[in-house]
C-alpha cells in the first residue's frame, strides 16, 4: 500500500527532503520480511525444510507447494487471454496498442499478475528504450515490490506525489556495496547512492550524488497495482494450512521409515551375539507359554491420516477459492452451467481482482498517452473499454443455444457479449447484418434465375402446342 502524507507539507514533489526519504525507507524495510516470506513460499522454501528432530534419525522433509499452485492457477485464469483495449467511436489508441504489441505486453502482464498474486502488490515503470539517435521505443519494467514504494497525498483520490525504487548493489567480489536509490517525481528523477554496506541512510551519500534528470511521462512513472484492498497475496492466509499439510505428509513418511527399522523383541528367551543382515534365527528354544519373539512397531492408521490430509487440502482450496482441478467433481462431461456453479467462488475472486487491476491499467494508459502526444501521435484514451476475459472452460454449445433462445427477447448486441473471447458485440451485430443481407441477395439471385428459366420453358411449350394446332388444321383441310 502506498504511503500517504500531507501534500501541503511537501514543497516540491520532485525533491522530497532527505529526512522524509529516510523515514519512508525505514518503514519499507519493515515490510521486506513479510515479502521475503511470501517469495520463499512461492519458490518452495517452506518452513518444513528447516524442521529438525534430534531424537530420531527419521525426519522427512516433504514439501507440497500449494502456494505456487494457487498463484499459478489464478495467474493463468486471469491472464490466459490477453487484455484487450477497445477505443470508443471516433477515438484512436492505435499508437498505444502498437507499442504494447512491440513490447510483448502479454508476457509482461502475466509476470505482473504473478507478483500481485504472490505479494498482494505489484509495480511497473514505463521507460524509453533508445533504438538510435533519432528513435526511441516505449518499454515496461517490472519492479520488485520489496524495494519499491509509492507516496501519495492523504486525500480520497490518493494522487501520486513521487515513487522510490531501491537497487541493492554489489562490488566485483560479490560483497554488499550499498544501494542506488531513485526518486521519481512528476517531472524528473533523482538518484542517490549510499556508501558500502546495505545501509539505507540516504544521508550517507557517495561523492557525485544526488544526480537529477528530467523525464517526459507527465506524471509519476511508477504504477502501483493492488491485489485487493488489504494488499494480501492469494495464498497468504493459507500459509498455516500449507505448513500443517507439509508437516502431516512429512510425519507419514517418517513413520514409514521408522516402521522399516523396527526393534526385535524377545520375551522369555535370549539371542546371543550380533545379528547380521539376512541372518536366520536358528536354535531358538521352543515357544512355550510366556516365550515369544516379535517386532516392536508403531501402529499406523492410514485411514485416519488420509482423512486428515483430505480435510486440510479441502480447507486450502475452499479458503483460497481456487478449486482442485484434479478432483473427481471436475469431470469433462459436465455442462457449462454446472461448471459455473462449481467455479462460482473463483469467478467472484477474479472479479474482485479485475476491479483492482483496472485502476492501475488506466494509469498505464494515461502515461502512455502523455508520451505519445509528445511524439505527436494522435491518441485519445477517453472512455477506453478494458476487457479482461477469464481463461476458464466454456461450453460453446450451451452458449450458442442460449443466444438463439434469447433472440427476439434480448437485443443481440447484449447476447453476443455472452460469447467467450474478446469480441465486440456491436461489431458482431454489424457483421451478422451484413451476412444476412448477403444471404438475401443470394437467394433473390437464385430465385430470379429459376423464374426466367421457368418462363422460357413455358414459352417453348406454348410454341410446341401452337405448332401442333397448325398441323392439325392442315390435316383437316387436306381430308376435306
């Protein structure tokens, strides 16, 4: 979440005082520990891997990465279909969409959503890539949320004042060499460089700093995206359940290992010497009352253990609203309507995430428009429609049947919007009208040819009949 300050106390957003920067960077450091935990869980570095039992040699470390499953599933469902920007009539955003195509914005958006799902917040920054002395191209960079923050005013609109990006530096030997701190204001960017060591005191600067240079984006060029109002990752509240599942599975494997190394007990008898691997126990006394030899093992109740494992798994998927797609309930022969009810919680979650995502996407468009107009490109992002289509299974037969059944009851410009994919319903309506018009013309053309052919045949029959009548008259006159 962006830091909010009283803008009236800030004389120049392009040059925030060092005391303010010191305070904000210290506050950001308090967040890094949480971000590192979320990062580690996505990467598979769970707490179970650090567990140690000193009393036994059987200590399995089984890690099942539900955190990565949740993030990857949500990322694929939201960004599996590219985001589409549709300009309104009379307006053009071709220059922006062309720039997005050049920079492969789809791959960029996928990484952005992955950060959102993992950390609960994501940052990007547009910049200009110099192609040659007379040409530059717009690019987008993903900024690490652990080392990035935005500062806004304390009004309801939360207008950005400046953003800060921290880059850890190392020397040629890999030792810590301080930070490069870049402050991005509305019109320029200023860099600070700290001394050796990871000391973020921006008052401890290297010679030659700070360095300032203007930028042309027309606003603070750091864009903040929030996953939700609480700035939480999609698996953050399920970490305790993930730990419980890892612990249970690890204990199951540890118990299996201990079962193999069971202790051999002898009651009422003695076994002399040392048993070697594969050695048979020969010469034992007869098994009388009170005499027996057996293995000392732990009784394993796999049924109860599996029930607990299933319960934890169900809780993880239920609380995250990300279904287990390997579950038998997701069979391939269920209808599209039934699939919607099974994915109802997931669709609601995606809807919430989309609304939060839209805020950042509109800031992205505004910054791109500022740059395009500087380059004398004719763009207008007023009322641009942003279409995010979830990548979920769709039963096309049911969808088409519903559109047909609604024809004449619901306008087609609305029913065509039920189709999956990024189609413009108004454009589809026009295409269907043109198709219907062409079909009518084809039918008229065919019917017209048939009418002409029928008329020619009738005239030929008439001529044949007239000739027969004349011949009959001649025959009668000859007989007379």
